[in-house]
C-alpha cells in the first residue's frame, strides 16, 4: 500500500479508537437512541438466524459491545467476538455468555475453517482502501468452513451523501457547505469515489459503497452468486434523525425496508446507513447505507477464485458489442 494511503488508514484507525472509545456509544445507537437501531437489529438477526441453525459456531468481527453476539449466544450459538476497540471488548465481555477479544478484521486471530458463520457487520466501511476491504472479506472466508455463511456490511454512498449535504447542515449550521456553487472537496470525493472524511472529528468513515461496487468486491474476494439487498430501507434515517420510538413509524419503515430490499434498481435509494448482501462457503455481506443492508454470498471453496474470474470475464465479453 502506498505511504500516503497507509497514513490515511492509520488516521482512520486512530479516529476509530477515539470515536468508539470516548465519543460515541454504538450500543445505545442499536438499542436505545431510536427505532432505527431496533429495525437494524431485528432485520440483521432475521437474516442470520434464517440461514444459520442454532448451536452453530459464529465469529462476530467488529461486533462492538456484543448486541448481535449476545442474541446469538442466547439461542445456543458458540460465539467469539473480535473488535479493535478495548472499550467494546470490555462491554462485550460483560455479557458473560460468549468470548470477546481484541483483533483486526484484516488478520483474524482464528484458525481456518473453524466457524460455521462470520458476521462482518462493521469493518468494511472503516477501511479506506479496496485492498484492505478485500483482505477483510478474505479473512472472513478463511475462518468459515465450506458450507458456512459470511455476513458483511457496507454503508451506502447515497445515505452518506444525504447526511452530509442535507441532514447534517440542518442540524449543525457550522458544518461545511457549498460556497458560490462550488462543492466542498469532501463532497466531491464522496460523490466520485465513495471516500470518507479524514477530519479530526465525526464518524470515521473510510469508504461508502454503491451496491454494484460492493457486489464486485465480494466477487473479487472469491465469493460467488452474490446478491445485494436493502436492510433498513428508505425510512430508517428519518426515524434516527427524529430520535423516534413511535411503533407506527417503525412499522412503516419496516414495511418500506421489506418492499425495497430485493429491487436492484432501488438498492441505492434506501436512506438508511447500511446495505447487506448474501452468498455461499455460504457467506453473507451487509451494506450499510442509503439503499441496502444485506447480501448473501454462496461460495464453493475449491476453485472459487478461478470461477469468479471466469464469471467476470464472461460479463465483460457479453457487454462488449464487438
């Protein structure tokens, strides 16, 4: 990785420690702050438990304070949570029903083929470089046995754009805005490349995906039969901004999420933070963002890279009119 890119990721890694260590309570976001967190939790759990039988061995990579790990342990799963933030590991360990340890998604402290499923619900959008995201996906694949599942998440670019261009300026008059019709550099980078902010405060977003881009990265990492779907739908961000727990609004957002989740043309128009995907060693990837929060990946371990390259080449040839 070039030196400048290494420095950018090092800055993000430091911001992750500060943001989640002292500035922001991720557990509160999922269980207390608004109905958005409840919606995310419910739909994520449903995606996992419909595909992974109770009593499985699960690794929760970037699992924060352990809300998903605790729910899976309660139903009888043997869960290991890995997170780079000491505060998260301490909070997760307090549950007492699963193992929690420090670790990095790019180099998991686990043996190959030692889990039935992996959750990768946090790391991808904190990694600025494609190579690091592919490495995290590959590590999740490595530790899951053939026939198991990987669940991974990304944050949608449209969701991030709606936040920085409309929602955040409405909440904070001091944030950066266009001047004489000229977009701030951060906005232009986000639109063109999905690049995150590298400032001294705020959410340490490394990359914000388009749905098709997330799918391509999953395939390049070695996953096949990838489908990207929406998890929270277009209504969740409004509930989060309003800090609402109104059951009627949550149900309306849930209905929208269900309606949007499987429509490829609508995946990038869901205004919640994550998108998710599914595939098979069986593996699942989540995308956090404006459109989708889940995709499933099904992978046959032998020859998976060779087959992925064959699929990509076939698509390129089909798209070439000559």
